[in-house]
C-alpha cells in the first residue's frame, strides 16, 4: 500500500480516526460526534493531532468511513476529498465486506456491526459473539465462516444513567463505576450497583441465551470504551480488543481495493 490509510468510525456518541501504515496502527483519536461539525473543523483538529504524534498528514493517500449518522457523513467525505485528496470507501455505499449477511434485510445491517464482525473474525476466527459497549450495547453473532448472523440490541449504559437522572427528579447524575459491594447504603451507591451489576447480569444472561440458541461453542469478544470495566467483572467475556472496529475497517478497505495496490 502506497501512502497511509485514514480509517474513520463514526458512532452516535464518538467519532474515531485511526491511521494505518500497512497493517501497523500508528494511532487513533476520538472526538464527540456532532452533525454540525464541518470538514474544515475536522481537518484543523486532526492535523494538529497527527503532527503531535509525528504522523505526516501529507502521506495519507487512502480513506475508509463507517458511519451510523447519515447527516454527518457528507462532512467526513469532504474532509477526505478536500484535505487528503482521496475519495473514501464508505461502508454501505461502495465497500466490499466479503462476508455473508445472514439477516432478514441485509441493507439494514449497521455499518459498525458488520465492520466489527470483519475485524473480530480476522483476529479470532469464529463462531463469535462480539459485544460492543457503545451508545447502545450490541451483541453480534459471527459464524465460523465469518458471516454475520444478527444479534441483540440493549440500551447503552450511559443512556440508562441519563434516563434515570432525567426522569427521576431526586436521582443525581452519576458516572459508571464498579461499586465496592452489591448492596448500596446511599442513593449513589444504590444507583451504581444497579447499573453496574445490572449490566453484568445483562451480559451474562444474553451471552448464555445466545450460546444456548446457537448450540455451538462460541468465543465472546468485547470492544468499546466501557468494555474494560466489565471485562474484569465476568467470566462471560473471553477477550477484550479495543481495536476491532478500526482493524475491521482496514480489512474492508483492503477487500474493497484488491487489485488496485
């Protein structure tokens, strides 16, 4: 591959930018997702970070985008075209996934979910359950040939915390933390315990039910910003990998441009 690859994963809460040289991940950085941020604003922010990390932005010659925020996609494309002089591969538009989508409506498959399936399979094989702790907590099933077979959506933990605070006038806004014990003796401790151990029980219960229904041995891989907090709390998770999505993007880019480089 001539030139560096810029891989962009845009979720509802954060947008992650990663730069690859071949298979080597040179760095990744995240910024809050906003639909009113322009391509020029992205460029100012990203150029500064690349310079701070000794990455020559002029060497970026390729780009791939995965986005679940359609109204923000135009500005990411503008960033790639105007500031890096490359037409990006976009998951869901002109990308080659190279995996079967075994769901009722393949067009409905979220870009982040199928990219996670690709990234997890190239590292761990299959079958797998991939848990992504993002705005939503998703459990996705990857078959032994890398195919995507659907999964489960649950409310993200921060959404649950925000809902409790907004709907209940007497409940404060709290952060996610592992409580010292299950039985809380204050309002905050009770909330933390319910959210934390409730999510641990959610993970264990959903994983057990998927495995029972799938009826084959499966590895469970966790990714996403809050994954380390729960990885240590349950044996239901076999491995944690923070780079599944960006490495999946790199592989989708490779498949989409096979024969061009």
